[in-house]
């Protein structure tokens, strides 16, 4: 790729909330890439992951995909596990303080992160580090000196802190340490480029760049990735809303969940979690808008692409065949009862009210036995809100169209 193509690929799917800032970051990235090409020194790129839980979903892999793009272009990529920042808890996207984890909990959660990351990143080039390497060495005096570069007003102006202040909800002092700690991660690694989600904008663009400059380093380029919606296509992918596509599942389940994503959300998935280039994506979108290709066929191509990343081409093909057999070859009845989805109903509630199960225990047993599907995708929990309208199947022969 030439420099223009590299910039286009690396900036694909980024969101800054400010067009001027995005243009500035693109210009700085271009300059760094040119500099790297001339000097022969790969860029030092990293993204940090706080192991606050064990289970990752597709939304967590957006930044990993961006790291992979840098790897494929020959740059020095670090997968940083925030075993020390996780002890504080990132307040960036939270309206209340996160519970403080113990070092033992963080260590336990971190064990599966490298394994999951290797499903996206190139194992042979994957460098893993823990920020406890340098953060554990900081003294109280060091922390004070880092804090001298920021004002309290800068932190209170952050949207989530401002909302909590307005509601008279507590903002704990330790929460302000997080941005300092993450900023110091960039300094310790002499970072050229840091990748993160939109909830990391302050930590990367303000804290990281400011600390590097204050300590005599060239400010990093922030690559701020957009947020992936869930299977509803609207809300952020989150376990709390039940709209997730987990990584640790089956190829059939992942493919089915991707096929349930609304057409209008497909472009987000293309730009954030596929291996496709901007040119390839634009060509697909152009064909779809010109009615040259049916949206269903584009979605099948998308589902195959993403499933193959995690399970390989053979498994993705088998998952596609299973989906086609079930839905396109009409192995579901053409006519079935209809059921209007009540507000705030859980999966178990719908199974009971639609008479697909005679009791809560039967409903839970069906779910545990992976016998409950929505549009072909297995529903793994009964206590979460019902995901969306579609064909609900319980066992082999019971079907209801949820509206």
C-alpha cells in the first residue's frame, strides 16, 4: 500500500466527535508513516486492555483489528494488559465508580486475554506487556509530578463526571488517577500511536499526549475507534443489554447472530471488525445501494468474513450452509402463531407467554440445552431482556413469530 492507502485503512472506522481533530490526527499519522518509511524504524503502537472480566465479545475486538492492521503494515505492536490500571477502574464510560478489583482477580481475568487476542492478532508478532512493569515503580512524589500537568477542572469537565456532579453523585479521587496512569503507559513505552475506543478520547488525546510532551517526548497519534452496536443495530454491544456476539461460542451461533444484525448497521460491522479494505467495503455498499446485490447476500458475505476470522473458512462455510438449510430452504414453517413482544420481557417471560414452555423450569431447561433460537441464533440466557423481534424456536417443532 502507498501512504495514502495506509492512512485511509488505519483511519477507517475512527470517530473523534470533531472533524478538525480527526483531520489533525490523520495528518500526524501520515507524517509518522512517512518518517517511518524513510528511517526504516517501525512505529511503536499499542492498545491497553483492562482485564475486568473474562468474557470478551465482538465489540472488544475492534481495537485488536486495528492493531492487526498495524502489524500487517510492519509496525511494532504491543498488546498491553492493564493489570495496574484495572485496580483503579476506568471511569470513562461509567456513571458511577467501578468496583475495585483485587490483584488476584485481575491476574485471573488476564489469563484468557492473550489467548483471545491471538485469534485476531498475528501470534508470531504479538508482544504482550503488563503496565505493572512501570506503574508499580512510581512513588507518591512521581504521582504528584504527573498530576501537576492537569487541572481539576479538566477532569470535572468530562461528560460522565459532569453528569455525576450535577446529580450530586460521588466522584472519588482515585478515579482521577486513571488518566494519569494510562498517560504514563504511553510515556513508558515511548509510544508513537495509541489505539482506543471513543470512551478513551480524554485518556489518549489529552492525558497521553500532554504527559509525553511534558516529559520531552513527541506526542502520540491517537487512533480512536468507533463503538460497535449490538445485534439490535442501535445500542452499544453489551452483556447488560443481551445484544452481544460472544467470541467464545460456536461458528453457527456467531454466523446466526451476525445474520440477525439489521441492514442499516452492516456498514459499521464492515468498517470495524472485518479484514476488508475501504475500497472493498465501498464497492459492496455501492452495489447494494444500486440494487445490484441483495442486502441479504451482502450480509451473508459479512457473516462469513467475521466468522472465518475466529473459526476459519471451513467452519464459517459449514455455519453458512446450516443457516441456508434452516432459513432459505424453508425448514421453518411458512405459517406460525404471532406474539406481540411485551415491554421489558425477558427470554423466559416470552417463552411462557407465547406458550412455548409450560413452566419457568422447562423454559430454563430448554435454554440450558441450547434448544431456544431466535432467527437461528441460540439464546444462552433466560434472565436477559428479549433481544428483538423475529422467529423464535423452542425445541425442534415449536415456532412463534415475535413482533
